[in-house]
C-alpha cells in the first residue's frame, strides 16, 4: 500500500522496507551514550568559524544563528550546545503480512542495476536540547551506520532556534510552554497546522512530530494535518517547515510581550 504513495522523490528506486536490522532496536539508546563528553582538544577546526568557537571567541550559538552564518562543522554545535540530545525518527517500515509492519529507523530503497539490486538506507536524525534549539538531518548510504552518521551530522549543521510563548486564548498564562502563534508548514501533499495549546494539554500530534517537539522543549501543542500523512518524510518536513516559519514570523513588540515570546533558550530567572 505504502509503496504507491512514496516513490515520488526517487522514481528509479523501489521501496522494499523489509530487511530486519538488529541495530534498529538499540539505535536510540546507543546514540544517547556515545555523544556524552565531547573532547575539544582532539578537534582540529577546518573553518574560520570553527576556529573561533574552539578558541572561545564565540561562546553562544545565538551569535552564529543571528548572523545567519553557515555552520559547516558539526563540532561547533557539539561545543556550543553541550546538552544536545539525539534521536532517530521512524521513517521506514518492516514488511508486514497485511500491508505494513513495525515502523523502523531505516528506510530501505533499492536501485535495480545490471549487476543486481543495490540497496541503500536512509534515516532522519533529530537533535535538540529540550530548550529552544532543534535540528533535523537526512542521511543516506549503502549501509546503516554511515547513513546514521550523515543524518546526525546534517541535523547538527541545520540547527535552528524555535520560538515559544503562550498564544493560547484559553490559557494566557504568558509562560513559554507552547508556541506563541499558529503556523502552517507544507511539504508535498501534507499540510500541517500547529496551534498553541493551554497548559497541561500535552503534545497532540503524530508520534514522530512529538519527538521533535519534545527535543525542542515545547510542552503543549495542538496539531492538525491534511493530505497523505502516511508519507512520513513529508509529514516530518512539514513539521520542520512550520517550526521554521514560526521562528521567522515578525510580530509587533507589544504583542510579543503580551504573549511572552521567547526565542531560543530560556534565560535563567
Ligand atoms: Zn499558557
């Protein structure tokens, strides 16, 4: 069933999403451990920006993000956002008897060539500090491990700030537990609308989007989607686009104050 909807982006490739991967199960937990304690002494920066981060000239990720500078080394993010957590999204699916099995971290596609079928694995990694910063990255390779590493690196390079606040008219508490305004993100046929929710409502969203909100530090949210939401990739991208739109939204200052909009991390009070 699924195969009919997905091949849009890779016409020549057939989605088989079948192979069992023993790595899949321990994926998430393993990721959390191996990035603890980043050692800057062994890092040799390759870019000017990396150099500045290593020698302490730049100490805040906001200095980079507000100038719109391109981050080309994942280590920059490792240093500046030390409490970063990572997770992989379930974009693949195991073969099931009745048209769909368990969701998996790796999506497997294969190209038919003269030599035979060449499989490739792709995955989406997310990074976030549960406090206003989040990044999403796609990775694809012939094997699962390099695919995961690529995804993770891309997620770090694509880190951005989100806005939080309380835009819920039912709540109006002014604390940054939800999003300040309603936004929409579109990708392919999927249109996702995110809305402010009152305190304690929780994350009313599709499971992979929920992971994203959790790592971003959003506690309450409403969401509504249209289109082929089974196409996980488009669903996730729509969610990311919505969050990006949110952070780029310009609103009069007095209005921002009223809703209690905070961009990025929350200042300790
Ligand atoms: Zn509130």
